[in-house]
C-alpha cells in the first residue's frame, strides 16, 4: 500500500484483467510505472487489475479540479490489424450509461471467449457438494462488472477471425503480429525483468504468455511428468494427430430431475450420467459441469475445450430451458468423450466416476492443485518417436489456412444459424398461417356446401370438411417441425461456434512460439544467442506445433463426423415431414373417392 | 324527333338502359312523360336510353342559365332493402372525375351482371366474319360511358346475396319485395297501359319484366312452339330436373394460334374447336364466343349462362393472357356442353358446327331473329306429363334456401379465392425465398468446408453442395407449384362466381311470377278477377317454377361434380408436389451415404 492514486473518472472494466473505477475512489498502485498506458492496482472493493493510467492521478497532494479525461490508451492488439476505424472504441468516462459489452450480447454480436484467467478468478473456493452458487445469479450475467458469461448459446458467433468484428477486444489484444513484435517489445522490455536473451512479451493478456506457452518455449518450465500424464501426438496419414483413446467410451445424460434440500428450501436440477466404460451412474449438477469446464480451460491451452451451455439466472426450472440445457450438455459430453486427450484427463474421469462425496472433494482439490498446468502442461506433450522437426514455415502456412478456414466456417455457421432460426420462425408463423388459412377457406366453402344436403353432396361435403382439417393439421405440422430438424442443426452450430471461438487463442499460442523461434534465429545470426539455446527453443516450439496441428486435425475429423450425421438427420427428418404431409393429403384425397 | 330536350348537366350512364349526357347536348325524347323521374330519349351519339328527367329541360324556348342540378331520382329497387345509407349514391354532375363504377372494379368489389338488354344494345350489327371489334378496345373496358365488361375474371365476386354489397344497383333494382309490391305499383299504374287486371310492373329494369316473364305469366305470350324447341323439365329423384341430353358431347379447344389478315395488317387469335358429336373442327375467335354468349343471355332468362372470359384491350397476344383465356373458354365450353338446354340450343349448335362463312352469316341472322325469346321463350318450357302443380309456398321456400345457400357459397368462394391467390403469391415469394435462403446457407457453409480438402471431407463437401442446390430447387418448386394446383382452383371459382352472379335474376323472375300468383288470388277473393284467369296465371307460374327449380338442381349437380373433381385434382397435385420435394431430399440424403 505504498503507492496510492485517486480515480479521476469512472472507468468500466470491459475485459478480464481490468478493474472498474469510480470517480474519486482511492486505489493502491502496484507500481507507478505504466505499461503501454495501463497501470495495475487494487481498487476500493479489493479487486486487483488494470486501468488506464490517464484515468487516475497518483496521490502526492490534493488533486486540482480534474480536466476532461484524455482518451484511454489504444488497445495494443494489432494481431488482426484490419480493425475498422470505429472498431476499437476507447472506454469513455461513464457519465453516460455504462457500455454493456460484457453483459448483454445482442444476437449475432461477438462474445468474448472466456479465458482460463477469468475462471481462476471467478471460481468460488468452497467445496460444498450442494452449494448454491450455480443456482444464484451472483456470478451469472447480471452482476455489474462481472466476467462475461461462458457458454455458447448467448451470442451469435465469434468473429475474431474477421477483422470487421469490432467489438472483440479480449484477452489476446496485446499480442503483436510477428513482423512488428520485436520492435515494439524491445521499446518496453527494459522495464520488465529481462533475464532471457529472447525478449519477453509484456502483455499479460496474451494467450501465449497466459497459458505458460512463452515460459515453456523459453525453457522455464520444469516438472516431473509421469507416464500417465503424457499426451501423445502421433503421425497420422494427414499429419500429426492425437493418439486415439484405446478404450473409447461414451456417457449418456438422462432427463434431469428436480431435487430439493434443506427440507425443500432449496431446489436444484440433477442429471444422471451413465458412462459406458464404468457402467456406474453418477449424479451431477450444472455447477459440477461448470467446475470441470473451468479446470479444463485452465489446464489445456492448445486444446479446444467444448463449451458448456450458458448459465441462466431465471427460468432455470422451466422445461424448455432444462431440455435445451440437457441437449447442450449431451453435445458437450459427446465432444468430451470424442477427444483423445480431454476424455482421458483426470478431472473428467473424476467427474464421470466419483460417487462419494468425500472422495469428490478430495479429487476436486487434487485437480485444483494440479501442477502440470501452465508452462508445465507443455511438458506433458509428447511428439511421435523419431518425428521430424516440422518446418516452421509449413506450420505457419497450415495455421494461416486453418485461420482462413475457420473464418469462413464461422461466417457460414453464423449465416446458417440466422437462416435456420428465421426459417423456424417462418414455419411457426407464416407457413402455419398460410396452410391454416387455406384449411379455413376450404372449410368455409364446405360449410356453405353443407346447406345442400342432397344425397349426392353429402359424401363430398364430408370430404371438403376433411380437407379443411387436413390443411389445418399441415399448418400445425409446419409449426412443429423445426423442433425435429432445425433445432438440432442450430444446437450443432452452437457447439461449433464455441470451438471456433476457442481457436484464436490456440493459434495465438502457436504463433507466439513460432515468433520466438524466428527471434532466436535472428539473435543467433547477430551473435547474441548460443545456437544450442535457439535449437532448444525450436524443439520446444516443435512440440507445440505437433499439438496444435493435432488439435486442428481433430477438429476437422469431428466436424465432418458431426455435420455429416446432423445433415443426414436433418434431411431424414425433412423427408419424414414431407411424407407425413403427403400422407395427410392422401387421406384427404381418399375421402373424395368414397364421396 | 318531335320532342327535343337539352342536357343541363353531364350525366354518366352507370347501368344498362341508361345513356350518358353531356351538358348542353340536344336529345330527342321518346316521350315527355317521365316514369318515376326518368325520361327515355336518344342522345347526340344516337344512343337510346334513360336519364334523370331533372337533368334535362324540354326545348320550348331558349334555356335560361341552368340552376344547380337537383339530385337524380332515387333508385327504386328495395328488393334487398337493407342497403346501407351510403349504398346508393345518386349520380353527381360530373365536374368532378366521373365515377368509375362500371369500368374499374377493385378486387373483391361487386361486378354488375351483364344483362341481355345491354348486349342487345352493344352488339355490333355488322356480320363481317373477321371484323375487328373484338380486337379493338372501342367496346372494351376503357371507353368512357361504355357498358361494364362481361366476364368473370375482373371482379372478386358477386354479392347481390348480401345486403351489404352496396355497389350493386343493376338491372333488378326496381323490383319491389312482394309485400310492398301492389301498393307502390298501383300508385303509378294509372300512368301505364293497364289492360290486365293484375297490375303491371313499371320498372323496365326488372328482370321479371325484361325477360318477358311478366308478359308470359299474364298470358300475353303467343307463338308456335315446334317440338324441337321444347325445353323439357322432368321429375327427377330430387325434384324437377332438365331432361338430359340423350346425345351428350364435349368439345375440345386447342391452343389458339395467331392469325393475320389484310396482308398482316390485322392480327387475331383463332381457336380450333373439335366437338365430339360431329368430329369436325371449326375455328372460332373470341368475338364469336362473345356473339354466342350475348344470344344466350338474351334467349335464356331462367338459365345461368356460363360467362365467357373478360374482354381485354391490351396484351391480347401475350402468352399468359392467351393461356388464361383459353382455360376460361374451356371451362365455359364444359359448362355449355354439360347443360341439357344450352348444349342443344340452335345458336350453340350453329357455333359448334358451321364451317362455311355464308352459312355462318345466315345462321347468325336466323338466331338473332329468333322469335322464341322474351315472353315467348317461356312457351317453349314443358313440364313433366301429368306433373303436379307445385305449391307456391314450397317453391318460395326452396328459393329462399337456395338464396341462403348461394349467399354462403358466394362468400366461401370469395374467401377461398382470396386465400388461394394469397397462398400462391406467398409460395412464389416468401416460401421460395425461405427455402432458397436455407439452400444458400447450406451452400455457404459447404463452401467454407471445401477449403479443407482432406480425403475424408471431399465426399461430404459434395453432399453439402448438393443439399444447398436441392433446397434452392425446392424453393423454385414452391414458386411454380400454384400453376398446377391453386390456379385451376381459382379458375373454377371464377366460373362459379359467374354462375352465382347470374342467379339473382333467375330468382327474381321466379319471385315475380309467384307474386303474380299471390296477387291474382287476392283479386279473385276480392272478386276482381275470374277464377280461370287466376288459375291460368298459377299454371304459367308453375311452368317457370319447374324451370327454375330444374336450373337450381342442375347447378347443384355440376357444382358437386366440378368441385369434387377439382378438389381431387388439387390434392393429387399437392401430393405429387410433396412427393417431388421428398424425392429431391432423398436424393440429397443419398449423397451423404456415399460420402
């Protein structure tokens, strides 16, 4: 508490790592030295984080009346440097309504990727088996200044692939493109501890830094890797792949049931899970999924952890929500079980198999104390025996094409999601209405005809009435159909929107490593680094390359598998639907034969 | 030319029998005596007809400067006396834009029934086989002051069944309801020649008067009826019916061809007709259909003559119009051939069989000189041998229920027509768009996927592209489908809108006859009429009753036949459509099996 500062203006934290300030609030500073215009400190609510240096004045004397606030420092992220002019809007003093970026994403807007950092911070520390943090909204979306809600249902896609997605300015914003990296970094590097010859990335938001990727590449990770912890990449027919799980399994999730405790004072929803490899059922609540998800995010930097359905503060016991969440959890479970690395990790196995409350708590603590995270995680990666060192240019090229692919897929997914949603709405409104209006009109005319009750008209009149009913029913069928075909497609798209939102960080870690290789080579050429050290850096980078290419390959494999089977399902459902319509009409037609 | 008058104001003829006047124009009067406020005369264009007496001044000296026009006499029609207050708008001096009642019917508005009177007047007298009156627009809808265009496509239904149809004020407007008849009639009857004991209806617009029904009932018709002219009503299982044509036939109408004459200066459309009973083809133009239609209207007062498609001034050679007109003519021909009386009448047979131009002209003149029209027509009606005299109350009751039926059917037809039209439009716009948007979205995502060309994705990518195309094609199919199913339904509805518009006059004639019976009975009770005379009136009324009930019965029979077969056609087409959609989807699904 040596250094203190007073906030000159309100500042609303919009990204993990930032803290909000209230005008006139007194903060303690960690250092008077700003980094690219940002200071670190602890605000009056005890929250530690970054804020614009220009928004505070260091307390040395009484402050003069404050001048109008200067703009905050620019976001240093120029990784996707084609942000439009209006793309990055600096935070404004919030006399006006606070920007709601993190709290209410309009449909189709960009949703920041939840980061491991965030989860470490927001993770409650209590171990109570049945505590209510999931069921209360305090950590959910409506807390001002809270972290963005994880989950893939809220937003309409993640557009970090697209430079035009102006609202994305998240954890990765301070990583510079490889070309401009060393210059910028060197200008500030004197202020940081600089023991390594290769300059260190100052930006704490960089995924490369955050995940421990940098520390690993620079040779700072050290730990004992048990054989069981090894994550093996093998050479597949199409390049590096994760070694398949030799004992694949699945896990069903039953319709959840509502449970109560404290004599009915508290209610929660419990899911029965039945993993195929143990055959032993376990009961889990949403908060357990959430705990696991957080652990996985923290542990696996170059793996796309499937997202769990979003938290929801209200309507948690409504059937629609429960059914939707269950579908989301089933997708999540499928992607977990399908992943050769995730499916075998300790935390997931603990989650799937533990039936005892005491063991649960022990296992939970053990997972939370896992020291094979961060830089050490990369130690557990193992390349194929005798595998060649991948050409960094090749890896860079593959990253580029995956990035192009992911960008296009993200756009395609967003487009299809919007179209499917619109189509479902149209079927439930317009299509239904049109068919039912036709039904009404047939019925209306039929009712007029019924005034004439001569023997030769009676059968025909009945057939007309039936036809009217048939079109009414067809209208209803159109309205109901999207549940069978479009909704599953949209569920699938949501899962992949989550994955696509995960990949920028994976790409980022990989690019950071490749940059280090390039820098180290340059240093060697300039005689500033020993060849061995550069060679070690390249070798460690190579391990990351194997892992990220394996992860990309895994993504393609499950993508083709999932989309193929969902398209088949969709078409099959559509066929069944049109056959049902046809059947209904044939039934109506037969009434005329009899007439 | 003894009496002349000068028009004080513009007057626009709005009903058959009226003539238009231009301010200051000089007319010759048929009589100085007005009838209920109307005078008859010949205007400067040689058109003879009625106009409000108050709109002219008889020329005796130079006219003074005209005072503002008084309102024209009220329309005396109170047959459907619940016309709303604004229903009958008296013609206004046309300083303002002329009312367009007769010329532009908004969709859904009421279209006046063309009357025989009108056709007699507007019928051109020339006999030229190929004259151009059909092809010029001079008699068509755009001539100011012209008669309403006949045909059933223009308006959206005929609502004389409905008291709220305020714009209907046609040829039947002066017929009073039976209850109020004698009083009103007697007040004016002194002015008319009054030889019969039963008072005569003064209103020349009354269908009962116009058709000669009144004259016939009063015993004034006299003529020699050849056996071949006899129109027999028989006692069917459900009441009076027209005697079936023992030699039923049909007649096909081929795709019309464009013909030219005067070395290509003039063009016209010619239809090849092939009647099944002669097997000899004849060529007819629209004007020949129109001539025949006019003759039939004139000749058959208690028969619903099917309407021919409307005249059209522009676009007559456009394919859509030609195809639409042909469909209309096919329907017309079907209804002509189906009608036991119409199918056998001389004019129709002449039309169907004459191949020689000279014979055509002779036959045409003969038909036009037919003396079995008007009152004499009723002489040709023949009741079943030994048939009982129908109870006038029963007949009245049957008329009432048919009227109720027709009103409901008319509403139902209008509703279905609007719904079908709207549904067709929706399929061509919204439905098509939605399916094609889904196709685009699948294609878009598929194109993103194509960036990944690994062997395991290639087949799937192709399947995605195919699915996109399939949905695009389905959109197109939706847009095209209405031609196959909804359009024929709407064609059918148009035919029946025409019939429904014909029935008020048929009902009217019947009611007029029944009124005469009632009056004559009263006169007998009061000792003003001999029993024999009243008995003769009842007998003649009975003949009309047989005919109109037979016509109603015929209507029901063809209605059930037509609607049944069209509903079957519609449903069959819809089934085929949905099967085609299903097939397309199955084709798409198979691509995934191969993938």
